[in-house]
C-alpha cells in the first residue's frame, strides 16, 4: 500500500536494530513497499527500557523521525473490549501488546509485527504482512 501509514510494533524495530544487514529487516522491506510509520508510546517505552546506555543515541536519532501516538483515553476505550474478549476466550496477551494493538485500532492504522502469535488473536486488528 503506497503511502499508507502503519503502526509498527517493537519487534520490527528490534529486528532492524539487531540485523547487521539492515536491508534484510522487515522495517526496510515495509519501507520499500511504500509504508510510512508511526508507533505507540508503549513501543517507545519498551525500546528505551530495553536499550543499553550505548544504544540510546541510536534510538534517539531513529525515533525522532517517527510520530509517537499517545496512550490516551481513546486507546483505553479500545483496549477494554479487546481484553474482555481475550479473557473470555482464555487467550490473554501481555498488557503492552494489548495496548499497542489498541493504539493501532483507535487510530485506524494497520499494524506490522513479527509477533503474529499474540496479535492474530485480536480480530479487529489489521496486520500487514
């Protein structure tokens, strides 16, 4: 989808950071497909919590180019029914993943992740391959 803005998951960013050949990363593949990116404040939190002091400058430079969507009441209102359905189905996922997915849904964005196992459980989430 040329020029479509999508929400990227933490897994996409970690994959990009860790690969020595960045061209083989999912992030670069999505860029070449014409996608633009936004991310959840939860993803920003996960990135910085997991970063070593030596990695902070890389993430500062990288993330300044990406719009960070807030974890706000709009996201909370989407997260609640998702959590209720997952709980009812005994198929809960981590809260961080739930909040990231709810951010995509609340902002009408498709979502890119390498963690399909968790996110495929959310029917209303449109995942980009």
